C-alpha cells in the first residue's frame, strides 16, 4: 500500500511534506511575498486560501464550503514537543468567554503559562503562551480560517502527549461542552 498521507504513515504531516494541519490560509506580507503563518505583531496585506493545498485540505475545504459557518469551531490537538502533563490553547477573540473553560481545565492539569510552544525559524519568532496559557496566532489553520470566516468562538486545545489519556479526554470534554454552551447562548 502506498502511504501518501500522514495519517496512514502515523506522522503529523504527509510524506510529501504537505502540512494539512495549518494549510488553510496564506498571508501576503509584502507585494508578492506569501507566508503560511504570521508571527506576533507581523502585519499582512491580505490573506487567501493556500495554494497549492494538501489533498486533505482541498477535500476538507470542499466539505466545509457546503456548510454554513458555525458559531463555534473547536480543534483538539496533542503536543508531543513539550514535556509534562500540561495544556495550552490557541484562541481568538474575547478572552473572558474562555476563562471559565481555562479554570476548569486547569483544575485537572497545569496550564502551560508564559512559555514557548513553538520555536520560530528566525530569531524573535517564537510562539509564546501568555500568562493565561493562551496564544493568538495567525497560523493558517482551520481555527484561523473559521475566525476569519465569522465564527464567534474559535480555539485549538493542546494537551501534551505525556498527559494521561483520561486527563486529555477530560480536558477535551470540558472544551467540547463549553463550546456547545457558548454556541447555544448566541
């Protein structure tokens, strides 16, 4: 069997190097200069769907285009780079809506606060969780896509792979039920 996609090969990205996890948008940072993600404070002229996009992204975009934009979009992940039993959250918008979910989750396992979660490829481009354990990052992901499309609530929850499965599940359920409540209140 030819393994062309990351899922089949048990890797995060495709064997061809495609990154369907954060391949929804690209940003024009200067005329004719495009980036897949923006770092803290980096401005851009415009954004548009990534081209070329990973096969999974193309298929998912087609399926999503047939649906209306949801009020809430939640993405669940695991981070295998950070050690310990921890979590942090990529999110957009008013932090007050998310603080009860952060507090309930933080009662289960520690929140990764004021720490690097992704080392930048250039000096000064590290992605940092703030003192609440949150990150606002325009990374071209589906979360970024839905935030720009008009979803009121968007987040990507990251538990570490060293977190016991039952605790990761508990964190994920806190956010799933929380997002259901947030969307229902709209």
